[in-house]
């Protein structure tokens, strides 16, 4: 289950998730969805709908976080290029 080590509580302080952590979470989501596709639906449609909804939210959060990581890396590269350009001139 993808939520095995996740708490329902809002964290008091959130540590920054790096790309490796993000890939691990995404790997668990993919395995979960693959198992679900093979095993089929649960007997309770309401539980299944809730799980699907939370899975969609998690996927969107992963996309957003990945995008922010990429933006941060681009900003870092831009700063390094600017610094190098200033040294050349």
C-alpha cells in the first residue's frame, strides 16, 4: 500500500524532498497502481473511490514538487552562468 509509512496528520515541519526521495515515492505509486490493475477493484466501491482520489492527489503533488525541483535547478544554473560570465568580462 502506498500510504504504509505516511501519516494522516499534517506535518509540523516539512523537510525538503530531493529527487531521489520523489522517485522512491513515485515508484511505490506505480507498483500500487500496477497491482490494482492486476488484482482488480476492492469489494467496497466507496473505499475504492477514496483511494483513487488520494492517489490522484499524490500524483499531482509529485508533479508539482518535481516541477519546483526543476525550477530550482534552472535558477542555480542561471546563477552559475551569470557568475562565470562576470568573471570573463
